[in-house]
C-alpha cells in the first residue's frame, strides 16, 4: 500500500502513484560564468555547483549576484525545483533544491522542474527516498549527466497538497533547528579562536582567587617542561602476529576524528609487535603530537596506547597542566610553517618540536586558562552532539515520511 510508515494523524488514504513527467514540466538554466558573479551585482543568481556546497532542500536566501542581463536569462518562479544536469558522481548529482522566490537567474547545467505539487515536499522527497533512483538514472564516467527525459520517468507517490504542505513545513522546521545549532557552534568556535589569541598574547590575564595578579609568564622550550619526549614506531606490517592484539595502536585518523581527547584506536598491536618495534606504551594523560600527515595536530590520550613514528609523545613534568600545554600547542599551530621541513610532504622532526618556545604561567594560572577553554570546548562538543543527533533524526524522518 502507498502509505508512509510515519504520518500525521489527520491524514488518511493511499498516496497517488504517478510519473514525475505527468505532474511536471522541465526546462534548463542558461550559463553564467564564474567571472560574471559580482558582489555588486543587481540580480540574484544560482549556479549549479552551489547546489553541492551552499544550498539545502529549500532556497530562500540567494548568495550570489550578477549584472548579467535578466532579459537574456532563465529566471525562477517560486516553487521551482532545481537539480544539477551534470556533476562528478552519480550520488552527488541527485541533489534537489526548491527555489522559494521568483526572479532568480538560474545558471546553465541546471534542470528546472515546474510542478503544481509542493516544491519543498518534492525536494525533500527526491533527496531522500528517490536519491538512489536519480543516481541510477545519471550517465557518464568522468562527468555524469542527468537529463530531464530521465527525470520524467521517475516513479513517485504523492499525498494531497495539504499533506505535502504539512510534511514540507515540518521538515523545514527541522532544518531551521539544524541551521541554528550550526550557527551556534560556529559562533562558539569564533569566540574560542578570538579569546585564545588574547590569552596567549597575554592581552587577557586571569587573577588569583584572592584578586591578586599572577606572576609574569616564563618563556621555555617545550622539551624543558617534559620528562619524556619520544616518538613511536610501527611493527612490520607483514608479520600478522604483530597485530590485532590488546594494545591500542594510534593512527593519525584516530586523532583527527576524535579531537582533543583520545578514547579509542581503530587498530591494535600485540605484545610481540610492541617488543619488536620502536613503539612503546604511552601512559594516559600524555600529549600526543603529530609530526607527519596532519602536521601539528595535538591531542591528549585518555587511555594508554602505542603510536607510530609519525607521532611525538610528551610526558609532562610536575607543575605543568596537561590541558594548558594542549591549548598552547593548538595556539602554536599558526607558527608551524616555519618549522616544517621541505619535501614532497612537509613534516616536523622531534628536535624542532622540543625546541618550540612557549610561555608558561604559574600552575594556578595554567589551570584557570585550561578550565576556561575546556568549558568552551564542552559547549562546542555539546553543539556537535546535538547536530549529529538531529541529523540522524532527520534521516530517519525522511525514510519514514515518504513512500
């Protein structure tokens, strides 16, 4: 039966099955070159590549402008659904957006769908339940093409217009919530960046609990605040007995995916692999610093782990706050370029990293700085989790609200 698994209770009955070509007319946009985009342009315009990078299912605010003659252009009517006519991959080309305003110039390589159905409903529908169907219609190898004659053959199911509107409004509200969360995250990240600049330039200083000023910061080399600075090693990959043991073995991708704290690793090595390589078990709560690949990426390991030679592991001395050094090295990333060795892939070496000149306040001020910045990170991570949860929820809705 043509009935969705999740439905607003006021609606009953089956959805109507039809071909898109029976309820829509098709046309194409007209080319606008990148050089014709202008901040001072008088006409709003959309180019096909922007559907991949700037727009979602609903286009209310248009980002680009042009001085291209509107009388020589193809312009939108409110409720038009646009979808790329060419792209790099089949799945990417299956990207629909509903233009909510009339008079927007539509660039070349855009399929334009005009329909008396709700355009927002159709965009969400095409981008979810029918995304793979559209991808399978696309043709080509290095460049994939999608033709209106193919889109016309799409087999779709439509409810009544009031139900289409209800679904469209609901999903638009979900996306507005997502955008608000992403904006909040972006603002927090901007705030963190600005406040870190002020803290590490000492434009912003913390005071002791009794209100007194802390002592001046001391300049030290990174190696001077460490008990141990040692890179890891990689067991011979052809020795199967060296791998899949009980010892977590860090990869750079583990660092880039987890961020500040490392709680797990994708790979493990055996005790035999550890003993027959330069790798060693780095105790928890050490500084893990990438010298190759994602140069200058820094993290704190919450678990004991082993690393490859691409990573320098720092065990700090007493009186040094680990989180403070973490944030110091994050701030230091803007200076990394001068230390990177030239070559096919720029890398750092252990001696250079140990020689980084950093500013060290007293332990109490280190702790205050680390606590302050950690609180901001917690808020950012909370936003990230909310974004992820909302995106998962949205994907579930898209699968259940359509037939």
